[in-house]
């Protein structure tokens, strides 16, 4: 009996030791994912702040999660696919209640957020505030893991950023007058300056590997197309032009940072190109409709009324989101997000470069 008890205890001890060792190996070998940005990347942070910029109601989330989560899609958003490809769990919203471990990363993105604090001030978590949240996480992880292990985690981690579109679209969809003192070029310079400052601050805390979306063809989003006089279906040229200026300035800034910051690597996805291709030739990518949203109201279903919780109660909903590029007037369907995530993960340099995300996670 004593011998049997000894063997049993030995087995339990060994099994427990293996679990502890494997758990430790998992912590050391995985690459964390920290996410900053706007509604393209927000998994539900805005559920926990006082704002109308939410998607925690039906019909959002119904095709994949079977219930609304706060994601601005019928299903998953781009970071959900990236975390899957990287063998990570779904990265949770920073503001979601619970006991966060943070060793796999966390998502700070907020729908409506801009690089400028003035963009929808008081209704979103702007980029500067997101950076402040990251500083808190960085401090907690250093306390939890110790400096050496935390340094390794932050240097191996990938930092995914999608920001800027609201700094431009808000000029046309709200009563913003922020552009008035600036030329378009100067305004873009200020936006890019804030993004650059954020990258440098993350770099100072150990970040070395970054992923970026440049801006899509903003003027071809249904939310802005509806503003074109006469409802001709044409794209709105002014926001499209601002997106082009932004993207050129972002490319230049990243190239300069690559020279300036030792060890800085990045994957920049040409979302503008990918979105333009799908808007102008939807059938090639498996879509039937690219100029009208699946969910919304008005011309092109371009009014952000999906779900009837943002002031306008009436809305129309398509029967099959997989046929549509846009789920609501400013955000993609699960199917479209999957296609963009694939290009970010393993796309060739003409779509994502100089690295793709797969190379960053494996490097």
C-alpha cells in the first residue's frame, strides 16, 4: 500500500511538474500581440465607456459569435484572424472586466478614436490615452515577470496599429472645424506626428516589431459616398485625397524610423490598394455588392443606423453578409476582414511590406 501510495504521489508530482514546465515554456515561446487603434480593431472597449460609438447590439456579431460583442462587423475583425494565425487566444479588450494576464497581449483600440485627442473628444479612447493604458500594462508585467522576462516579452511582441481614418472622416461627418487653421498637408503632418510619437514611446518600452494598416479609400466608403451631391454613387474625392496624403506621409515616416531606431521592423499593409481593388472589382474577390452596406439606411445604406441604437431607429439589413464588402457603412464584413488579415499575415511585398506579419511573429 505504501509503495502504491508512493508511486501515485510520484506520478502526481511528475504530472504537475510537467504542467508547470509546459506552462513556463508556453509563456517563453509565444509572441504577444498588443493592439492600438480605432473601430477596425476595437473588440469591445467602447462597451465600457459613455459613447454612442458602440456595436454591442444586434445585428452586429451574429454570423460568427452568434451575439454582439462590440465588434463593428457581422463577425470577426482583423485582429481576431491575426491572433488565430499567431496561435494566440482572442486578444481581449483592455477595459473588459476580469483578471487579465496580459502575457498574450491586450487590445486598447476604441471605435471613433483618432491620432488627435481632439477627434471625437470625450466619446472615445484616443491614441494618447491608449498609450497610457499600455504604460500601465508594461509596469504590471515588469512587476509580475521581472525585468529580464518582461524585456524579452516586449521585444518579441508585435504591436498592431490602425489609426487616422477618424481624424479625416470626422471633418465631413461632424461639425468639426479642426482643419480650418491648417492646410491639408499640415493637418496630415500633425496626425502622422502623433502616430510617430506613439511608435517611439512603444519602442522606448521595448517594442521592436510593428504592424500597420494604411488608410483605405475613405471616399468610397458608403458612409461618405452618401454625402456626394446628387447621390451619383461616385466616391467623395476630398477624403480620398486626404487618405492618399496620409498614406504617403506614413510610408515616409516609417522609412525614417527604420533608419533611426535600431532593430525597428514593420509590416505595413496597403489597405488603400486592397480596398480599392475590392470596391472596383468585387466579383473577383467573391462579393456581389461593394458600394452599398449590408446594414444601414439611406443612399448606399450609408447612414450609420445599423441596429437602430444611434439616433436613427430605422435600418435595412441584407439577407447574406458574405455577398457584401461592407457590413455597416464604414466597416467590413467578417469575410472581407478575413481577406485583409490574410494579406497582412502572409501577403507579398506589393501588399504588405517590407515584412509581413508572419515574418514578424516568426522572426
